[in-house]
């Protein structure tokens, strides 16, 4: 299974941007990517799936340039999760 760190690299996202998009603490993302902590398999799969869904819908980074406002993605995700 691909790791979150590998997915971030493939999608051209930084840990900070991915955390912002998903709405999770940056420290959690950093810990996972550095191997200090390990998310449960189902969480890792869900995070990667959400990053890919966002990337397929509207790639966030193309040639280093933001393509959508992360606040829009965050608000959309909150609505879908009922938050």
C-alpha cells in the first residue's frame, strides 16, 4: 500500500497544504510522514483517497502553482462530512 508521504509526493502536495485541505492538525501529518506515528490502515487509505479525489477533481498544485483555494476544498469536505 502506498504511504501518505508517497501520495503527497506523487500529487505534488506539501504536508501543510494536505493538512489544510483535509482539516487535520499539521503535527499529525508530520508525525505520519516522518514515521514517528503510524495511522491505522483504514485512516491512511481514507486520507490517500481524499487527496486523490481532490487531485482528480481539480489538481491543487500544477507546476508549483495553486489551482484552487484550499478554503473552498475544506468547506466542501466539511459539508460532505456533516461538520
